[in-house]
C-alpha cells in the first residue's frame, strides 16, 4: 500500500493549505486505523456520512451482493433496477404522503441543484430566497444560494435573482412573495455552527410559502437520517417541505443523494424540455443497495430512539470553564470557544491523542461533534475524556 504524503500533496488536488494528513488503512464502527496501527475515534462520522458506523456488516453484505449481480447499466431513469425500486419504496414510505417520488443523484450539492431547477420549472418564477450563513454545496447553483460571501466572491458571477434573509427572523419572511420560486434552507443550519430554529419560525416559513405559492426546499443533507433524534429534522417542527434533499448519511458510506417531491411535481422534468434533469450515475445500483441497507439498519437497530439520550450524555460530560456555549440537537454539536486559534489547538491536540473532531467552515470559533449513532456510552465517556484533555492543553 502507498501512503506517501508527497503523492497526496503533489498529485491530488488540494482543498486547503493544511490538510489533516492522516493515513487511513481501514475503518470499523466508530474507529479509523492507520497503517501503523494508530487508532482514531471518528467523532465527526466523516463529516456526517458514517451515521451507522464504518463498514456496517449489513451494508457491506448488501454491497457485495449487488456487485455480484451488476454495476452501472444505463443512465438514470431508463431501466428498471431492483435496488433503486426497493430504495425508492422504502424511503418514501418513511416520508409524508406528498413526498412520494425520489430522484437519485450522486451527492448533496447535486440534490440541491436538482431541487432548485425543479422549483423554477414548477413555478415559472426565477427568484430564490436562501438564508445568511447557510451552506448548500460548492457547485455553482448551490454556491449561489449559500450564505458565506467569503466562499463565493472568487467565483462570481453566480446565479442571478438570489436574495438572502436571516435564519430564524420571522420579520424577514415578508421577503417571500408571489415572485419567489422557492425558499431553500437547512432545517438545522450546520456549517453556521448548529443553529436551531424555533418551532414558531419554521411554521411561519411553511405558512408564508403556502400563501405565496412558493416551493419550500428543506436541505437535510447533514441534519437528516436520524442525526437530530428524528428520522427527518423537519419532524421536530410539524411541517412538511415541498422538496426534501438528502445525501451524506443516506448512502451508508457510498456516494448517493436524492431530492424528493410529489410525483406531480417531478413530472415537470419530462416535458418542455424532455430530460429536464438527467444524471449518468444517479441511482447507481451499488449505492442504492448500500442506502437501502442503511435505512434498514436505522430501523432494525432502533438507533434513532437512542440519539437524544446519547446526546445528553455528551452534554453532561463536556463541562469546562473555557467553553462559551454548546449548541446541540440530537447528536449534532457545536462547541464554542473564545478564538479560532483555541479551536484549532483543541482539534489538533485531540487528533494527536486519537480522536477526530473538526471545525466549521463558516464558524471557526466552534468545533463540531457528530459521531456515528452507533457510539456506545463507554465510547462517549472515552471521547469526552480526550476532548477535555485537549481543551486543557490548548
């Protein structure tokens, strides 16, 4: 095996000047292992992906079974394939009746791109409203509706007719009018540092969108799939979006995303123009098999019912005088400190002692915790000891 850092640094495109540079040979459960046997607790689930742990046996078995049948056979939407059929039926059975039609894609940002296109096609409108401090992805459309100007300025011009409101501010909802094609928002703002809206606010958003004929897109790419203690975060607020986007944990470790709407809405992609949205690898059978197994694991192992208790245990154990604030919903945390430097020191000290936590792109004064939902109480206690030690040494 080749874990040469020079190859990594010189022949793989970089995303930052300071990558983590941890060589990973294998992963199992909540743990990552280096070629030298070094073990790391993955307390961020690969940024929200490995919600049922790395290489869950049921997921691995489903992948192997599908590989023995076939891999890619046709672009999305043409052939009937068992895995995509089963996944679509299983997933929509978990959702409200109006969300009954899935479009499978390859990633979260592609799910949001498809959702934005669908909203414009259905309404015939062009205005899009998003929220400040939001993050919806890095492709041009998703970046256009993300609320971090520092990430966007180098790539302008982006999509026109995009406006931003303050997340959680009911008074800003007057911006939504009969000219608005859609409102796109994270149900829980993740990259902004786990910002949790009130029930009254989310109900007001739904009411305003309904009154103006505006499509409500809820992005649950990071906060969905049980992370908040419910299968979908919108369940906390007793609302239903017109379009839901998911990815990350959806695939159980393989790349798949989806946007979900009504069959009536989705039908708009079939005419004027035909193939209004298309993807070569969307609905890949191996990824669908992995996603289906992931849904089954979440149900069969009752993982979601344990999320709130485990989240409270973390919160009880992570007490330190230098912590400024803890924001938590389920097993999604932002832990605030007084400086970006302090957070960086904590993250790096934890890494040196075998635990992976991470900062937020748009809120560097916090570090994130989002462990696999399979984490045990003893593993939580061990994790908290390492984190508290890292805080002391920072």
